[in-house]
C-alpha cells in the first residue's frame, strides 16, 4: 500500500530547534531575551537565578539582571503558530504511518535509529543488521520503560517534597529559636545591667558618704577656727582699750594681760591631709575594676553544648552548660544532629595544641565522655567506636559492673565508685587523650591515636529507665586568673 509523500519542508526541523528553551528543552513559554541576545522561558531563567548571588546568562555566562529580561513577542508568536500547525498536522495524520523512503506502511520499529520503518527498510543498507521489531512490541517495551521513568520521577518528586518540608520546618524552628534566643539574650544582658546598676549605685553611695564625712569634718574645722578668730578679735579690742588707759592703770594690768594673751595667742592648727575627695579611688581604672568584680558572678566554661547536635532525647540548659536525658521530643532534622543515640557534641573543636576540661557525672549511671571526629552527618553512624572516629570512656547501666569501659574495647580495672568529676586532657600534637578522676587526681585511661584532623568533645547521657529524666551532665566552670603586665 503506497501513499503519496507529503511535501518536504527543509527548514522545519532546524527552525524548530531554535524554538526550544536551552534550559527546559521545550518550546518557549513567555520567551524573554537577555542583553547578550540569548532567549529563555521567563520562568526557567527566573528559577535558575533564584539561589545565585551573581545573575548570569545560563548559556554564555555573561552577567545579567532581572531588569534585562525583555519579552520577545516575535518569538512567542512564532512558537504559538508552530504549535498550532503541529496540532493540525497531528489531527490530519490519523491512521497508519508510512515510510518516507519507500512509501510503504511502517509496521516495524528500528531500535538503533529509534524510528518507524517498513519491511523494505529492514533489508536496506541504512538499517542492515539493526534490531527491528513490530511496532506493538516496541511500543509496549518503551511504555514499560517510560512507566518506570515515571515512577522514578515520582519517587524523586517525593524526595524533593521531603527536603522541601525539612527546609520549611527549619524556617519554623529558626523562628521559634530566634524568639527564645532573644529572650535569653535580653535576660542575660538584664542581669549584667542589674549588676552594673548595683555597682554604680554602691559607688555613688560611697562617694556621697565620703563627701558627707569630709564636709562634716571641714565644717567642724571651720567652726573651731571661727571661734578662735572671734576670741582673738575680742583680745584685740580689749588690747586697744587698754592702750588708751593712763600709765598706772596700764601697768597694773600688765601681768594679767600677759597671762591672758599667752593662753589666747596660739598658732592655728596645721591643715590636715586627706581633706579632698579621693578621685583615683573612684575613677582609677574604674571599668577594669568593675569588670574584675563581674568575673565573680559569671561562670566561664571552656566550651558550650551545641543544641543543634543534640538527639531528641536530650535537653540542654538555657546557658548551654548542662545536658540531661528526658522523654523524646521532635527536633529539626538537620545534618549535624545525632538521631539514633542520645549523644551531643560541643561548640568548639580542636586540631592542635593541648586542651583540658572537666565534666560532672555525679548521679548518672549511663554516660560517655570523650571526643569524636567532626562529621558532616554524625547521625548516620550507628556504631560509635574508635574505628569510626569516637574515642571515649563510658559507663552502662549494670547491676554488678562499675568498671571503666572504653570505645576501643580495652579492659580496665578502674572503678567508677565515687566518681563525680572527670578531667579530660587532649594533646592533639602528641595524639593523646587522657582521662582522670578529678577529685582523687587518679589516672583512668589514655588513648594513643592519630586523630587525623579536628576532634570535638563528645557526650552521651542515658537513663535508668526510658522516659525517666536523668541527672544533668555538667561542664565544670573554669577559674579565671587575670595577669597584668606591660605590653612588650
């Protein structure tokens, strides 16, 4: 069966390629032109710029901007006209397909060239030795493949939706966290402000009391001097009167006058030191003095617990210095978080030098204390041991076993009896991690390892029974020593 060949269009195929968006490879939708001359779907180029700090053409990478998106009405009209022609041709081509070369009905499909062929094409040079099969079989196979692709795409859509929900949960989590942090920051600054205001009030009261005492003392001196001046004035007046008397009377009073003046004429008291306010007492290194007093009310720790790494069973205190086991709660599913065990990392990592810290484990029967490698996703590690980059000593709930356990399965005879505080000493340069009973100053265990990079303080806090809160594990505060010296 033959059918006349349709008139060929030499420009149709290459012309059609020019009407495809370089991003989605579909005909343009709302075509826009950048300043560089390249065309894109408006939605495609806008989405491609969404998370980019620098906007550039996806084809030539020339810098551009949203303001450069110029609608291409001519291109949009051409695409619309072409799509309309294709729809009309598809309506006209109902019925069997014909081979363009032999004008025979195409009943076969070439799997290598991916095109419909007739029986004559099967033995032609172009399709010789190619795998061909009936159209029905080929359509069935390809439908099955594309059905699998559809299922794969739907699964990927679910993955994208899951990641999207996670990011949306991060938004809500950050909003709640920001509100809580704002309250905590204000609270802590209020405490500092209260301290400073109390110090200011105490210093002003001390200044006022000193000023009052100095004023009272000076007034007493002035009053006494005034009284003595008045006495001298009376003697001067009396002496002037005596000088006006006759010689006999004047000389008769001479002895009494001499004795009286001897008692009256004394040198004024020397001005005593310390009459002025002690300016340096109040302004000499005032801020530094108050800062040192502030250290007495501030707890300083070597690092803080990182709540973003805490598993859902753990509750971190507001000041980030203690952590306790509690009932499980839903938390943000961020990569830094432990998910399978009640573990937590700290805010600071170490890769060189010597570092030490102490933690309080009093009252906790199920704990781990040590360091771990800085992993991007610590939650994916179900086995925490030395081979996986976790070095720690631990205690598990057991009836008759109070001995120290280690993450490298070393067997020790050290007892946990009366163990309240653990001192950890990390020497990154020597590859040593040592543990001590801080109260008894006795050695527990030392790891000799090549840590291979940065390590972070690592902790595990469990409970006797599920959903029963544990005692908190605390980071012990540091003793701050202020050393004063001249700059070199």
